[in-house]
C-alpha cells in the first residue's frame, strides 16, 4: 500500500493549497493509498537545532509528522506562495528534515536515513501568473538530492487568490488526479 504524508503549509484553513493537496490525497486513497494530512498551522513546533535530543529534533508537535514522513512513500508539501517562496510554516517544518541526515552526511554517499526512492510532490498555488516562482523544486534540489527524493513532481495553480479559486483550475485538478493515480499504480496500491 502506498503511504502518503501530506504537510499543509498554509496558515489559512481551507485555502487553495489545502484544497489541491486534498484532491491529490483523495484521488490516491480512491486507488488504495493511505494518507495522513497534517495542518502545520495547528501544531506548535520550532526549527531544527543540533542540541535537540529527539530523533527528529525537539520533542514537539512536529515529531509525529516527521515520523510519518520517514515511513511515507510519497511526501506532499502544500503551500501558497507567500513573499516569493513557500510559507514560513512549511519552511520551518522542511528545515526539520535536517534531522534525517546522518552525522557524516557531508561525506557519506548515503547521507540520509530516509529510504532512497521517495517521491516528493510540491503542491504550489499562487496569485501571480506562471512566469513567477516556477523554480522552487530546483531551488531546494540539493537538499532533496541528499535526502533521497529521487522523484519530484509539481502540481501548480497560478492566478488563484480567493479561497476556492483553485477548484476552477481544471488543469491543476487533472494534474493532481493523474499524478496521484500514477504514483499509486506504480507503487502497486
């Protein structure tokens, strides 16, 4: 069974990134996947620090989320574009992925404790047009390489501002459906 961990990075409940990530997860579940969605806005957590004692950093509300990420086959990170990038909420959670690195990650050919071959799906919504912010996966590519995310996919909706606007973006909805279906079938359910 395909396991999905979904991190909702919007501070706005029911916003466009939540809706588009929800569509992806619902479609995947309809094909036999199991998904767990985590609304980061509802959690109390802090950034990574080398002095933290837990296996994934501090022992806070994000620890079980990171445990889900470790076990997942597909990790979905959903975010609106705020101030030219992913939201601060999602970035702070993503920074905690540093806890997945082995102590010798700089020189180790297998720097991450994550299984190789995980898929990362970035669900990105933005008020501006497609000419902006199309390179987030590339921007974070070096970290994703070291973490072991061999496959990276983008589901993007542009020109959406008001909550619910994404439901009128037929191309983004179809992309979410097709990608979810394909990933689950490739994993064998």
